[in-house]
C-alpha cells in the first residue's frame, strides 16, 4: 500500500505549511510533523514533530525550568496531561506508518 494511503487510512490529514513548501505536513490529535522524501523514495521526519498551535505553527517539545513545554517563539503550551498523551500517541502512530514503507 502506498505510504500516503496508509497515512490517510490511519487518520492523518495532510496540510500545507507555507514556510516549508518542499515538505509534506501531516496532522492528527492537534499535533503535526513535516515529512521529506528520501533519495530512495520513502518518507521520513524532516525535523521534530510537535503540537499544532491555533495559529498554524508547530510548537516543539523542550525542557524549560524542569518542565516539559511545547514552544514556538514566544508561545508556550504546557506538555502535560492530555496534550502530552496525544503527542506521544501521534509519534507512535506516525512512526508505525512510516515503518511500513
């Protein structure tokens, strides 16, 4: 099965990220990642996945003052509870789909 079909079948949605026109954006559970094509024709993560902000940017997970937070410029979202659970589930499901190529 084609990897794009696999991602769609597993509930991922494709979305553009204008700042990254050469990459495929995928989202699910209010999380997002940028994918790039390898020379072998497979998709892989371009950078770290993160939490999708309402403004459309991807906030990346970092440790700050002994706490996990999703950060994009001056915006922060605490990485705890349901938000962190959704992020971890997103990562597992995305990696599982990418491993099926």
